C-alpha cells in the first residue's frame, strides 16, 4: 500500500496510468487491497478495475459505494462502460441496477444500445464516441472544435476524423496527420478535391463477426476502424487497443481448449466449477485410454513372450503423439489467423504428412539401431522402425486433418482435437507395433 501512495504522490494526475496502479494492487493481500483501492483517484477507478484480472473485480465492488461505482462507470468510454456493467451484473444484479439508475441518461442510452449486440458481433466492441464533420465545414473550425472536445475530455485516443453527409452516412476517413497539412482556410470538400490521396474508409458493419474485423486490423495495419450499420450510417469506432484484447482472449481460449480446459472457468476463483470443467475432458480421455489399453490387451500373449516389447512400446506412442501435436498446433493457429483459405486443405495435409514422414524415417533409423543393439535382436529394430514410420505418418495426417474437418463443420478446431489425436496416435502406435511384432517376431 505504501508503494501505491509513493506512486500517486510522485506522479501528476495526467501521468497516472491505470495499468501501473493495477500492477501494484495485484501484489497486495485482500485486507491491504480493500484499503488501497480507496486511495485510487475516482477518475481512474473504472479503468483500474478493468485492468485487473477478473478475480479482483469482486473485491473492488465490495470496497466501493454505489456512488463511487457510478462515478467510475461515468468516467469510462462507452465500450468499457458496458464491460464494467456486465461484470457488475455477474457480481450482484441488485448493485448493478442501483448503479445504472444513478447514471445520466446519455450513459444509460449508450449502454442499452451496445448491450443489444451479441458477443461475437463487431457492434459489441465499438465506442460510440467519434469525431465527425461535414464536408462543407472549414478546416480551422473543425480543428478548433476538436481542441475544445479534447480539452473537455469528451474524446480520447482520437486518430481519425470521420466525414459524414446530412444523413450521418460515412463518406471519408481522414487521419489527423493528414488533416494538419490541409489548407485551414478552405473547406474539407475543397481540400479533398485538391488532394491526390485516397480517403475512402475501410469500415466494418455492426453485425459483422468480430473475428473478421480482427483480420482487417491485421491485414491493413489499422489504428482504428469505423463501424456502420447496413445503411452505411456511422455508429462508432473500434480501436486497436480493443483488438489487442480480443486477440489475447482468442489466443488464451485456444490454448485452454487445446488442453481441454474452459477459459471462463479458469478465470474464476471457484475451484469446484473449474474442477468440473476439467473433469469432463479427463473423463473423455479416460475412455479413450481404456480403448487404447484394450488394443494392448489383444496382444497380451505377444507381450508375455517378449518383455522388450513392453519396454519399447511407449516410445512409439509418445513419438506419434508429439509429432501429431506439432501438426495440430500449427494448423489450429493458422486457422485462427486466417492463413488457411478454403480449398487449402490438401496442401496443408500434404505438407504435414511429408514433414512427419521425413521425421518418421529419420527417427525410425535411429530407434531401430538403438533397439537392435540394446536387446541384441535385429528384427526387433526393424519392427520398431516400421511402426514408428507408420505412426508418425498417421500423426501428421490426422494432426492436420482433424482441425480442418472440425472447421469444415463449424466446430472450434481447438476443442476436442487433442483428445481425438491422442486416441489415434496411441491406437495406431500400439496396433502397428504389436501387430508387426506378432507377425515378424513371434
């Protein structure tokens, strides 16, 4: 808590950053946290609460009054207001209702408007605060108006001027750096006609999938993108900081899904809930492991007659599993980034199969020599070498094919892929190794 006091005392109000405060607060225990949060300047409370991990939000709410929470919400931008109110509703609907009633009418209308969008729609992530002008306005008047809005703190993180017609339909997007080199004595229309640059806007529709919008930002390296409705009317904007958060959330979700873990449950402090989510995937994995063990049981006589098979068998399954996971991870990530287009499936599968086959042959030779020397049995080396080639070949094929198939049927490729792949590599590994051993050695 002393560190927070030192930070606040050593910085001017305009130098304070919510993320720096959040870093300090995360290091405090519950008792000190409740006291320290009251030291945070009221204008920064909302931003600090959103900068903290979700598990701290309950502590923030319990430490503040309804009036303090209401002030925190009012200082946020519209998209952050919605996020704050959603988290507040999850914590306590009664408190959320009281806070909402204390907000001014403009904030209420904006929150209600943004809450009409589904989570995957671009409109759910937009800010309604935009800087607009008409083509007939004089540039110096536009700049003066922007300066007044900025001084009044009604606009933040503005990179572009959006030019609309009388019906509020978006016509042009002008970067502020371009606006500064316009002739200030002329209208925007005159400057646009004299300019050789193109100011046609790259825009997103409010009902468009947010994943597509993320790809626009990545493809065109955009700092901000205007959001319009189906009639082209300007509604708001999506900024790059929101896109960074979305990319981070998507990457986290993919990593958790690949491990069979629910990302929302893991963010919660509720141990039982997280445990249940993990148990559902572990139970599926248990059944697949039993199936793999059943395959081993079919060759019990073979294993009893040659102990070396039991020693070498896990190596085949392990190498196949790791090779398959490599292919799976690469394909899932490329699908998420949009690097794989429709009709690209055969190219991806062919590539992964060739890579796996090359590695399979390399490590088959190495392991074949090791096994032959280790157990003084040349044909045992041949068996494990052949089995390793087969398993790595199948691992590469299914590691690429499984996520591509799941994507084809509109299922998240990260969900369940690992469990399916593990079953395939285990079964193929055990079946090929023990089958070849029974045929060649016994």
